C-alpha cells in the first residue's frame, strides 16, 4: 500500500521539484521509503515517476520503488497488493526480476514484462500502477477491477499528471480549477459520491476501475488517454441468461479462499469485528484456516447499550477462542465535528457523514497498537441484498414478473421473523424517488448549479440492475473511497475479501430469490456460513453498522455549530452554489421533524462548505 505520482511535461522544465512536493503531500500513504525516477525522452518531453512506500511484503530495501528491471528497460510504480503473487510467481518460473525482491511488486513487474496488459486478468487483488517502457517510450496506467485503490489524472496542452490523491495533482498542475457542477449537485441533492469519472474538480478524472490505457510519450501533443476494460461484471456480459446457480459449498469455499489470500503479510494484521454477519464470517474463515494466532481482533464498543454490539462481539470471539482488543468509540460529537476539516482534506471530497471521521479515529488507534493491515467486511450488503432498499426492489421484480407466491413468502417471512419492515424510514426512502428529491431539495441550489443532472437511483429498475449499479457506481465506489483515504491518512492498509473478483462473479450468479428469502436478507450466504459462526449471529435480525446518531446530534449538541454556519457568511453562497436563506428554512424544518428533510440533506451542505474552505486556494 503506497502513494504514486507521475508527470509528463512538454516545455523542457525540470519536473523533479514538483514531484518532490507531490510526494511530500502523499507522505501519509507511504512513510517508509520514497523514490523518484526521471528522464528526458528524445528531447521532446520529460517524465518523472514518484513513489512513497508503506512496506507490507518484503520489508527490506529490495522492495524499493520505482522498481527497475535488471536490464534497466522497464520501470514500475505500484500501489496495492496482488494477493496471489506467489501463484503468479510459480507461473513465471525462473525470472531475473523475481531475484530482485520477494515482494509482490517484483511479481507485478515481471508479469507486465512477460504478458503486458493481459497480466491484469491474472491478478487477484487491488492496485493502481504505472508501468514505463523506456525503449518504446510508453506508459501503461491501470486500476484494479473493483477500484479499491485510487488513481486520478489531469492533462492540458503541456502536461499530463497522475497521482493517488487529487490534492497532489492540484499542487502540481499550476492553476486553480473550477468545482464540477454535476458532481457537486449530485452530492448536495442525492448524497451520491464517486458515481462518475469526473471528480469535484473540473479537469481531474479518476481512472476507471478495471481499466488500463497506454500513453505514447513520443506523440507530439499531450492527449487524453483512451481506456480499455479488461474485466466486466457478469451483469454487463449477459444480463438475461447468467443464472447458473452455484452451490452453497462453492460459495463457502470461495469466500474462505478470498480471506486466505488476504492474510498474506509481513507486518501485523488485524480483523475488524463488529459482531455482525459479515465481519463474524471473516473471523470464522480465519479460524477455519487455523490462522487465529497470526491476527489481532479489533472491535468498536460503546457505553450506550442501544448501539453497542459488544455482546455479539464477545459471542463470536468465544466461538473461535480468540481475544479481542476493544476500542471505545464514545467521543464528544463536537470533537468529531472539529476533525471534519482535516478528514475532508485527506478525503479530497466532502464526506457522507461523521461515521467516516470516527472510522479515521479507529485507524489512528489501530496504528497506536502497531497493526498495519486490517481486514474489513465492506461490500457484502451491495451483493447480497443486505440493505433494506433491496427488499423493495425484489418485491418490484416479483410483481413485474407475477411471482406472487415469492412476494407473499418474503412478506410473510418479514412479519414472522420481525425483519426489514420495522426499519422502514420515509426520509431514507425518498432518496429512491428522484421526483420527490427534486421537489423538496433543489430550491436551495444557487445560480451556479441551476441545471440539475441527477443520477438515476429510483425504483424504476429491477433488482439485478440496481445491484450492479450499486457495485459499480452508486455505493461501493464511495465506501471504498472513504475507507482508503481515512485509513491511509494514518498509513493503515484495508483489505476487503468481498471485493475478490471470484466472489463478486459468484455472487452475481445467484438470483435475487436466493439472497432475499423467507424474510431474510443475505439468505444464501447465511446458510453457507453454517458451522462457522454462532446461530445467534448467523440469523441476527438487527443491523447496526458503525452507528453515529448524527440526526440526534444535529438537533441537540451540534445545533449551535450548524446554526452558526448557516447564519453567517458562507463561501458556497459567494460562489453561487447555494441559497443560504433557503437552507436556513430547511434547517428549521429539519428541527421540526419535517418528513421531507433528511439529516443528510443538512449535513451535506455543512460538509460541502467545510470542504470548499479546505480547498479554497485550489478552486476558482
């Protein structure tokens, strides 16, 4: 896990000082080592590649990057982990590159030299990389299938710049950039983040997940890279006839193997245990693999019995016979709000809530305990119908195809088991009714955001398409974004077994009726975990997650801070993004429990202003 950056520049100036500033900004992503490679190409332009290293595998200096091949022709900068590097090394056989280091970086370099972009299909992991062929003067850029690791780029007539974080690009590009109106509107109205290639900064784009591009440095002009896709989600390949239903045993074994690969590390490793189905299943897989002694279990607890999951944490820990390092997450809400500007700076964009700030604090505590790598259960809900919204998408599918008995069976199961229905909230449901969002929210937008371009989130699409959209656009990209930035702000690596592409492909083959059944979400996965976790967790009815009572706080302890922001001069109003008088009225309606005003509507405005102030020196 590292930070990477690169500059291609035409004007003959020395880009090395700029790269040094970029790497300084990215230092938190790789505090263990720094390296720079640069050269002039045929007198046409210069290229410089930079790398900050967080040492995970092969902690010696032999893992230094930029990593050059023994003959000096190829150069690699790489951020991530290819977990099956040992298996790929076996395929490569005797190779002088592999003699350079026992790290996965050496395997990635050797694989790209031998197979070129087709190597990406062999990689199981997360990555963002740049691979430079000095002889051909070509630069290959790529990002992993699910977009776990970040990579952004900017270009103009004189330069092409890329980096792991946007703030490094802003430092290097030499100009202020406009706020992207489409991206800002989607966030303010719909709480949507990372749903498109554009970022909050006009002219800065994220390299698409599962994408790669080759840049030819001898071309006379700097051009936008043309990205190709090396992997497709099963829904994209055959949306109608892909139901070759796997067995529960295949699901179980694939999941266990996904966890096994992510236990490879030369530094201390931990599992984040919440007491819910997903994290408990990961710990159950660790126990099944006999790896309990090699990991530390970390859990977040609270003094508030309404939100604390400590009983389930203790139950799971006792089931597998391991100790738990408990971290009390109780914190003054004002302290969390005070930390919001710093969190926005590291995140490069506004946040979805204060839970992200609390997650960052957890990473700080993990670092204090000496744990560098953490395994998390992110990405399960989107693939297994874990969110309550999927219940409604499923019923819609049943009614559309006249599967009356399936619909009745699910509804009766919810009543019998006491699941899903008690958690319905109109304020949350309105997010899936774009017309209602537009009616209730657009009035506060200023003249700079007067033409609305909202992303489709509604009930008009079927279950399978919505599942795919959540995985590729609407949910997982945002979750992976903040989890990476918050963890890497304290130099911690997060690993996500549910993002193993084999597991993603397998779960996509199960019809919705296998995921929502008899009143249960994640039905097929629950059954597959039999014997690996206690039944009380396997069929646990409540879903708490990383609970932050932001709605309650904004009406109480945080009230004065929100009121003060909305009652005083705001940069977002000066720039024409919002109308403060309307926002003041919205906040009053929220305080009176207006059903059309969600706490996220108010928080997003507050956080957008906070983010704008953080990056004021970089935007027009």
